[in-house]
């Protein structure tokens, strides 16, 4: 009975965290996050200073190694919020989950393990008035140890706070690692999300891996850019003697200035 009660409480707390998360409005500007500011994450399992991102350990989302993360669509928000803060040596960190590496080019990274079966990070985005949500990030092999795994990374989304995630096949990277003893590979991901993500108040976008066969490698998720491909159609044209302003959403306004004196001289 105690285990059942604990599970229910954990799910309720996880859902409350997700619902309380601030959704970044793309209509107001692009969502950009790299990790050069190492003061954003200073305490284990604390994402409170990182706007619109949370990482989860993904415990028990799968029961075997080597599962394709594209097939892992269960929400996973009842698993522990996770980040191992203030790390400096990816080669030496054997724990799985999500870590923050304060290296020459800082990054967060994911690594599967027997505990962290499918670690993932989630971006919380408001796409109201936005058409065409473009998602870009770099997957960086940070692990120069003797580990040599096939480390797949998938991108998924869901609308709102309930239900399974939907995989984005065009964003799948079958192996974001090299090795052994190599840590130079950078794989760029650049996709436009399906139209189901357009004009929504709550879109959750996640990057997920799974516990690989063999020893997993730390894969950085860096240089994150979520941008509007188009904001609102043109709604009206306002004319006055000095300028024409074509306006829809305020952030998509185009101002064309005319110098009346020069124009009259020409």
C-alpha cells in the first residue's frame, strides 16, 4: 500500500511541476540556450534557473538495453528530475542521466545507464500565432574515454500536458558518438516540426536517448535554437505620409521609411 501511495504522489508532483513550467512564447522571440553561463545549473537536480527546460532521468521507461529511443513515447514525468551539476571530466563520470559539464565549451549531456534507462530533456514552448516551428541543436560527443557505444538520440513532441509523445523521424540520429577514446563528433539537428505544433499554447519538445548496449557515452545537447518560421499573416496595412507599416503580430512588423525631401527631389 505504501508503494502504491508513493507512486501516486510522485505522479501528482511530477504533473504539477510540468504544469507550473513557464512556456516560452515564440511570438515574442526565439528560444535560445547554450550553456556558456555555468551559473544556470549549480545544484544537483535543480533546473530552476534554466527557463523553460527540465531534465528527467527516465527510470524504467524501458527494461532492456539497446532500445531505439524513437519507440519510447511514454511521458516519463513521474521519473526523477535530474541533473548532475558542476562536472568537469566527462571521461570519468560513470553515473547515468543528465549532467552539466563545465568544460572549455560547457554543455549539458545525456547518458543512459541501468538506472537512467531513457534520460531526456524537455523544452516548454508556446507557439501561439506561430507557423512552422524550427528546432535546431548540436549533439556533441563529449566522452573521450575507452567507452564505445552506439548512442542514438531522438526528438519528440506532444501538445499539452497529457498523452504520449510523438516521434519526429527526420530528427533521429542513429549514433551521436564516436570511439573509443574520441570526443570530436558534432552532429547538427535541424527540423521543422509538424503543423500540429503550430499555434498552440503548450508544446512540449523533448530530446531523448536510451541505455545503450555496452558502456554509454556522454552526448552533449548544445546550441539550442527553437525559432518561428513565420509569425502571423499580414493583417493590415497602415499608411501615413512618412512611412508604410505592414503589421500582423508586433514582432513581425515591417517598417519601410521614406525620406520625403529626397523623394521629392528625385
